[in-house]
C-alpha cells in the first residue's frame, strides 16, 4: 500500500501572509455509512487524503466505489458519518461557495441565459462589488470558456458541451478555494470532451485553484492531474494507490502523448483498474 | 415573407396551427404534400362540422314529428276528430301557438342567435339614448352631491356574457391569489404538507353547490348592512373556491419536485431563502403552476354557469335558467345558442391560458 506521506509544515508563507500549512484540503479518517434494512452499508472507511494548494488531483476507480459520495461530502451536500474534512484547517459544515462544484450534468437553470447563470453565483459571492463589476466578472469567464457570442442565449438553447462550458465559467467565476469536478465531461462525446479539457486546463493554469476531479477516463486523469488517486472498489472503499504525474505545466496534449513516461503511467492506472 | 412568418408564429402560438395550411391555400403555395395536408386539416374538419349539423337537423326533425304526433293524438283523444284536424292544420301552417316544443333545429338556433344580436343592438341604442337624455340631469345631480341616475333596463345577451366573464375573472383571480402562495408554502415544507394534506383531500371533491351555500352563509351576514352586490360577491367567491384546487395541488407539486441539481446549485452558492424561492424554485415550477391555472380557469368557467343559476346572480347561467322557466317559442333555441357561446368562450379561455403557459415555460414543447 503506497499511501502518500505528507511532510507536515507548521507554517506556509505566501505574499507575506502566514498560513498554517501547505495543505488546502484535508480528509481525515473519513467514513460514510448508509443505513439499509439489512444493516449498515459502509461506503467509505478510514479514508485519508491531503491535497496541497494549487494541486490538481484526479480520482479514478470503478463505478459505485464511492468517489461521488466522497466528492459530495467535500462539497457539504452529503453528511459525514465519521472523521472530518477541513479546508485550510476549517472543518466543513455544509455547502458553501468556497468549494465550487462542476456537476456531471451541467445543472444550469434552463430559464436563465448563460450570463444570468454565471451571474447567479457572482452576485451571491461578490455582493459588495458594483453591478458593472459583477457583470464584467461573469463576462470575463464566459469569454474564457469561448462563449463570448452566447451571453444572452437561454441555457436550454445551448448544446450539452456549451452548457458544461457555462458550468465551468460559473464555478471559476465565484473564485472558490477548492474546485470539485464530478465527472464533468462524462456525458460528452470524445471530441467535445477534448475541447473542454483544453479549456479547463487553460483556465486552471491561470487561476491555479486546487482541484479535485472524478473521472473514468485514464487519459483525462493523466493529462489534467498532478496526482492520480486510485480508489479501491467498495464497500469500505479507500485509497488504493497514488500516482504522481511529473509532466511540466503548462502542458499540451501533444507533449503529454509524446512523453516517454506517458505509457508507463497509463499502464500503471490500467493495471490497477483491472485488478 | 417576414410578415407571413410572424403570422405563422402567432397562429402556432395560439394553438391554431391548422390555420397555416389555410393561409398557404390562399397564397397559392400548395406543394405535392399540400393536397393531403389540406384534406387532413381543412376538408376533414369542415366535413365533420357539416355532418354534425346534418345529424342535428335530422334528429331535431324526428323529435319535432314525434312531438307533433303526440299533440295531434292528444287533441284526438281529448276533443275528438275535429280538434285533431285543426291541430294538424295549425302545426302545418307554422302558427306559433301550437308548435311542438322540442329540440330546436340548427336553423331555429341560428335565427335565435340573430334575434339575440338584434335585441342587444336595440338595448344598446336604448342605453345610449338614455345616457344622452340624462347627461345634463346627471351632471346637475352630481354637482348637488346626489347619485347619478343609471340605466335599469333589461340586460342584453351580450351584457350577460360580459357579467359572466367578469365573475369568472374575479373568481379566477381569487383562486390564483389563494392557491399559489399556499401551494408554494405547502410545497416548501414537508411538515406543512403532511399536516394540511387531509384538509385539501377532503375539500377538493366538494361540489360547487355546497361551496355556494357555504359562501352564502358567510357573505349574507357580512354584507347585511352594506349596499354591495352580494349576488356577485357570492358567485365569484364560490367560483374561486371551487376552481382553486388544481392550482393549489400543482403549485405544491411543482415546488416540491424541483430538480435536485438546481437545489444543489443553490446550496453550493448559499443562496438565501428568498433568493432560492424567487430565482430557483418558482421559475422551475412555473410550467406546472400554469398547467394548474389553466385547469382552474376551465373549471371556473364550468362551475360558473351552475353557480349563477343557483345564486340568482346575472350572467349566462341565469340567462339559461330564465329562458328555461320562460318557456316561450324560441326559449329552447336561445338555450342552445347560450350553450354554444359558453363552449366557444371556454375554448378561447383555454387557448389564452395555453398561450401564456407556453410563453412562461422554458421548455417550449411542454403542455398542449
């Protein structure tokens, strides 16, 4: 078992501000239990994971192993049965905009335009800013995801891929501390998926928001991540293996595919999944 | 071209898409499929209307003959051969005194329709004349602080329709103002829903007549000392109470069944309660609320006639009842005219609601 060992730093300084540690997100002995008529069903048990600032982590594992449960617990949408989750040392107690979520389905309000959907979050988080400033923030991120021509299109008129672009813009626009992505491209065709991966990584390279992403796609996991977490199959799922991806950033898809280590990484992941 | 496009949109929107083929017919745009389409959308409905009128005509004629035979036979039995011959001659001559009283034929109904219109025009002219005559006097009376003299003549058929529409809209508005807010509250809270559900389930199937009596009990006492039009108040409140249930149930259902994803988005963004309701929950349940309102309006129109009839308040319902009591030569055909008017207005109201429903619905294919 190759559990990651983190060197605990007592303090971490950035821009002159002293933070308690370099750890952004800390899952400690996390446990999730669902009561069933036949007794308790333990989904996750004794799960420990620390994610650093500006780190992009992808989580891979078989369907039903509890990846999504874990992510929604981090988001605060699903109560914790045991252990704890903290963001910068503050324990998570319910959902909040410091943890932005990109859902598997775009989850846009279909009666709102693309801009209104992004504004919904921006208005909430930057309530102290002026109306013009808030609009500019929303427009900036829509521009970043390549939707500058579709500000005023109703969400329902956009294609699935376009809708998910709005979802990405909405998540980044509220400037969360942690970005949680729950198989955001799982419902898209492979061409659109590639496009959206490029868009996501381009924005991420600029914003460097700590990201945790669930995926089923081995190539996606390698291309986007600094670290790939492999989860064992449930019940009582935990972290089975961790793979550090040492490609330089910013990376392009071409560089990654041509890198001599790429197939090694890929083999490692597939071996784990086929076990 | 642009104009015809907008025309098409309008007809499509009000749910009369079949008119499209008619307009194509007149602009000479009939393609290969045009003929089949025309057969389907124009010829077939026209044929069904003609068939309906034909059946009605022959049915009315058969009933007329049966009734005439009864009359002749009765005269024969009661007063002998001579009276029977006189009756036969009288019926054949078309004299009004001895016509059999039965289902009127389409022609009679059409004639009654025209006479009702003529009557309306006469009354309107009368009213205008009255207004002119009393204008100077009324101005003086108002200056003196007295009430103006108002026209107190008989209302025409069209006036009755207007009264009915006024009552139904007042009732509909009342239903909307009661059912939508309560529906939202019930939809938002599980506890509230389960605690008042029994009441809704019991009250929902109560007959319009009972509502009327209940409202009558309350309003009668409350309006004892006021000069307000209690018949109107009673009927519109009863209409509102009878018709609000579909809106109440649909609103509660719509609010309670908002997509979980939208609720999660609201949670992640930490929207406040008010914002959550107005920005997420209400817009997403609007289509269901409007489906409820559409049913409410058609129920309101349906029970209105019965309630007016019972509450003695003016309108189409009392028109029908008075004509029935009246028993004049053309009473039956006037009742049939009223029946068609009620049906057509009901249809138009439903179309208006459908149009509004489609405008507020984010999924344009819903409803119909």
